[in-house]
C-alpha cells in the first residue's frame, strides 16, 4: 500500500519538496528573529545610534520596546542550540 501511495503522490512531489524548503526557511528566519543574542546585539547598536545622535530618544524608545517584546515573546528553545 505504501508503494502505491508513493506512486500516486509522485506528480506532486516537487510541490511537497518546495513546501518543505519553505518550511525550513521560515523556521530558520524565526529562530534568528527571536535569538536572544541577536536581539541583545541590536539593542547595543540601537544604544550606540542614540549616543551618536543618529536617532532621537523617542525613536530609541520605540525600537527598544519592539526588541524587548521580541525577547519576551521568543518561543522556548526546547534544549536546541
């Protein structure tokens, strides 16, 4: 039965493969987006921009809040590196 199923699904194999690739890309993008080390680096850069006069305090506070929200809403890693 498994062989018959695979033969019947063969025509949509490229779409299934593309779906898998998209899923992997999304998973990696989310991992990087919520990575605490990345967020901390972005916070440090944001502070440097404030001190350097590139942005004003209101822009700093808005971006800082966004970054801290990302940090608070990061999914648990489940022991993965």
